């Protein structure tokens, strides 16, 4: 029997509020299943479970604010799960006893008329057990549309109502839905305090060093234009995907910049879970990770970026994406700022910032020409690496961008 605790959803988190259970005692779960929703300063996060088993007991109650590590539920592992009790068997008479005659059949009483079933009773996981189970995105969308969650059939774990279920129900709305009323569970003031706490800890505890490098993007942009010419708009690549892919690829040459400094001595991570700094509408910043980015080509990176941005802005992130990042990329896109000098998100050991790509005068073969360029800045932990290794890392990013591997 093991305890499923309140997870830490970042260096700035001390406690979280349990807002929903998506499982109940007796439910079988497998690794990666979403079992609960916890509200933090950065919004509502879907909590995954990391081992298979059966939910034995829900210890925490919805509405409780609990510190990191506090027990949420009790979980029986696969080896501990007893088979369900069988129906009791009649006692067996001793061998020497004479067989008794079979009992006379009891008279059959006329059956009482049963109550008719409800005319329309949609299946919900919480029928008769309190509030309807629903994902944060589904709940927010239902509020926007003015829909009753209890009247929407759920297709998620344990009958939970998912965003797709709400959208399906919305197709039958007779009138224009009401204007959005805001995103539940997202307090911008709290988010700003959380960011300040994490960054203060970072600058206090991590000895930063910074390197800046100008990178020629002309070849990357020309290759991108050629590839996108034959693609529909929804499949076109953005330059940001090339920046992320090059950063991830460069870690193969300088692996010590990839990982989480949680124990001394530091050990680089085997997989690259690349955090992506995403600006929230209305302010605030979250950096969920693209998991196992080292195994992705640029198209897969582009798909993952689109997915993360969409789910970040609708409150559908999972705790693994919040807690497992090993390096972060922050790009200012088209904001017009030349460079970004970032602060490392603890316990990571490096952050790469990209300014706005722009045409700049460059000397090429003795002539001054206009070339698309970007300023890349590395913020790295001096306990783990030094300027020489950081320079090699930025140089490898530049090489990969000048020789873009786009299918």
C-alpha cells in the first residue's frame, strides 16, 4: 500500500488546493492517468499518477488546501490488490452426516411494480455522489456557454465530462452563447507572486553566468519558406520550432546543460524535457515542458508547441509537463526586442533566450549584405558548467540553425 501525495508543481509551490477528484475508491489506474485537479498560483493543473494500481481511499477532500507532500489518496499496487470477495457459500455438511432432503420451494410473491426509469438520465461519474466530475477546460467552457454539466454525458475517466463532450453539446445550442466570464482557478496576482518567488530563489541560490551570440538565420528562413510553400496553413512550420529543435540538438554536444540540480553531484538528464515559456493572455508566464524532445523532428516539435500553447491557455496542463523540465527556451518572437537575458528556473541549470529575428547588415565575402539574424543568450549555472562549455553550446545551436534539418 502506498500514499499518493500532493505533488510539487514547481519550485515556487508550497501548497495546492484540491478542486476535483476524477477517480473514486475501487477504480483501477495506470501510469499517466489523470486522477485529480489541483489549483495553484498558476491555475488548475491536471494531476497524473505515476504507478499502476487501485485507488483504496481518497484521503483529501475537495476544497482542502494541502502542503506539498501531504497525502491525497491511498493506492494499492498490483501485487497488493486482493480479488473481490466472492459470494458466501453454504456450509458443507460432514461426510458422515446423512443427506438432508431439499427444502421446499418458497411461494412466489407477486412482484411489486417497479418505478419507471428516468426519462433522460445522462451518465455521469458523480451520479448520486455530489458534483459532476469534469476537466478544468470542460468546466470553464460550460460556464462560457451557460451549459449544465450534469446534463452532458461524460466520456473521460470514471465518466468525467471532457472539453470535447461540452463542445459536442454546444452544437445543439439554440442561441448565441453568452460572453466568456473568465477562466476559473487562475489568479493573475497570485501567479505574479509565484513567479517572483521562484525567480528570487533562482538569483539567490544559483550563480548565473551569461553568454550572448549573434546567429545567422538566413539559411534557416530560406529553407523554411521553401518547405512551407507546399504545405497547408495548419501544417506550416514556424521559426520558433527550429529554435527549439536546435537548442535540443545542441545538448547532445554539451549534455551538462540539461538536467535538474536536485542532488550533489549533479547528473545530466538522459532525456530532454524542453520547457517552453508561454505568455498567458492577460499577463503571467508558464513554462511547461515538451517531454522527450530529443526524439522529435522539427514537425513533431511544431505539433507539440501548438498543443502546449493551446492547453496552457485553457487550463489543461498536466503535472508532468510542469515538473519535469530539464532546460527552458524563451523566445520573444515578433515583439521587437533585440535580446532576452533570462533567469534560470530552479532546479534547472540553463535557460536559452532568443530575441526578435531581424534583418541586419553582415559582411559576407567582402560585401555588406542584409541577413536575417537573431541574438541568442544563454543563462547557465556556474556550479555545473563554465563559459567555455556555454560558448560551445551556443556555437552548436548556430551550426544547427545554419544547416537546418527539415524534411
